[in-house]
């Protein structure tokens, strides 16, 4: 990942980001230093120097390091322990591996994928179907993996 620019985030944009992040906007403290890293891939938002938010198609969502800092209460997909090794290699989430999903997930939403035992974030993805369909389907892809443990965003050092 190549960093092209690094600069401070504008307050007006920060207000818009708070609204878009919804439940997860608490990750940005009131007097935080917020910077943006423009990269050749997804832009990364630094909160006090930590890469906690990424921009996907101009929409902010948590990185895995950001997801580790908050309680995952919405937009989550729980996978069984058999799927964990595949998730950490960047595989998409298949419907048979899903044990639970937030019923409010709509097709195209960004989601946090967690394991069923420890509820630790494994990946960030985009839902291909609704939350209800994820738990009911017995075949096919449910979530496209966008960011996972061990990828270049996870290993980003500033």
C-alpha cells in the first residue's frame, strides 16, 4: 500500500462521518486528532494516529483495528469456528458457515464478521444478501470479504 498524501480531516466532513458511522461513531472522541491517509487502495482515517476507519467507495466504515476498540452491536455476522481459518486468508463468507446475523443488515451494507466463540472481529465485508437470508440460506456466498486479519490494512504501520 502506497501512501500518497496525509492531512487533517475537515470538521464539516467529520460531522458527516459521525452520521454515516451511526452506532460506531463513538470511536471518534470529541478532541481527537483526525487525519486522512490517501492511498492507492482505500483511504484510511487515523484517529489519534490509529488506523480505525477506512473509506470504501467514499463511505466510512471501521477497520478491524477499529472494530476491536468498540462493542460490536450492529451490522455483524457471526461465523462458526470452522470458517475462521478461511476468513483469515481473505475468503468470502458462505451462508452455511453463518450461525447468526444482525437482522437489520440489507444487501450492500458493510458488516463486521466475528467468530462464534470469542466474538472477536475477523474481517470486514459487504453483504451480498440481507441478514435474514444469511441465516436461512444453505448455500452460496453471503458476504464479500474486503479487509481481513493479515492484509495490508491490518499490517499498516505509520
